[in-house]
């Protein structure tokens, strides 16, 4: 079983570090840009590209907006940088804005290519090496988030700030909502790769309970690799026990689908509707 999981993670890492064809046309909407700042992750001393989505009304007034932080930004907005499909975050939020009036800023952090497997894991792994997710999460919460709040019109409370990821990005998002509960009050974990941090990730969640008001979304597809589904169910039980009130923790097993971007793109509208209810209707 672990062999299959390891192969799946290595295939995912290969997919994430693959350089897409220069002939691939861009699909990014007008609200998407690459920030001109060249950020550096403290402690890792690695430069990092950050991509930004601004909602349709941003330039039309002085309104402030919720902020969603996401990982693997090459795969969020643009087919030209996503060799195996993009999430369509910009298309999804543009549609929600047009249909329901809800708008948000999205801040996407590029993955670290060959370092992705360690950067998105806060814990050491006997095969993949020393976990660097603590430094990465600190960068997002303590460096990037204050910079975004200073330079853009944001709603700064945790109830307005989400962190969303898939696979290893889901693992990191799980860690972040526990470690930085005063920053992130919303989190969505899609196809979380908890197996690379078993048992530490479960112990950490139990030792750092979700605060009142937090909302957490889990989703997995029925064709996940080996232990992804039972692992997500285990974490869901831990968090649901911490926050048993309705509307706090939600778990979804989606029939069909695979561990890849098209499945996560399909689930994103439902995750956003849960995290930001009642501003977005299901």
C-alpha cells in the first residue's frame, strides 16, 4: 500500500515540476497577475513567485474583500502554466461574482518544484527528508499575509481569511488552520495527503483544537490512492469532535474522479459555498 502511495506522490511531484509547452495558450482572466515582488521564504532562503487574482469590482470602488490563500499557484489560473489542467479559480470566482455578488481576492504561492514534497510537509519523512512546511506556513501567515493586507483592500479577520489546498497543499492547509488559527478561520482540504505525516498530523490536530467560529471542508474522490479516504475520514472525526456545531466541519466523498486538478476544480464551488456561507449559496 505504501509503495502505491509513494509512487502516487512521486508522480504528482513530477506533474507539478513538469515545464509546460510554450505553445500552450494562456487561459488566465483579466484579474490574474504575477506580483512584481520577488518574495523569499525566510529560513529556506528560496525565492518564490506569487500570483494574484483580483475580483471584477476591485478597481471600481473602495470595498474590502475576503482573501483566499492557495498553494501550487502554477495550477490555479492558467492552462499555460498547468501541464495537467488548472483549477479554474478565476473562472469560478468570476462566475460566483456575476451570479451571487460574492467576491474575494486570491493569493496563490507557486510550488517549489523539486522542493515541493518537503515544503508542503511540516513534518520529517524517512524517505522524502526534513519537513520544511513550518517555514513555508510561517512565510504565508507572517510575511505574505501582512504584505497583502498592506497593499490591497482586504478584510483581515480570520472569518474572512481562508487557506485551501489539495494533496500536500491540503496537508499544509490543515497544519495552518491549527497553527495560525488567529489568521486563518477557513480551510478546505481536497484529497489530503495525510499519509506523509502519519501519525504526527493527527496528534498535532488533537493538541491544537479548532477555535470557535472556524470552518473546515474536506473532500475526497472515490478513486483516491489507497489510504487517502480513510485518512481524511480520521481527520474529519477529530475536527468534528472539536467543533460539533452545525456548519463548522463538512466531509464529502465524491463518486468517481481521480487525484488531480479536474476533480478539485469541480469541488471548488461547493467548498467556497461552505466556507463563506451565507454569502455564497450552495
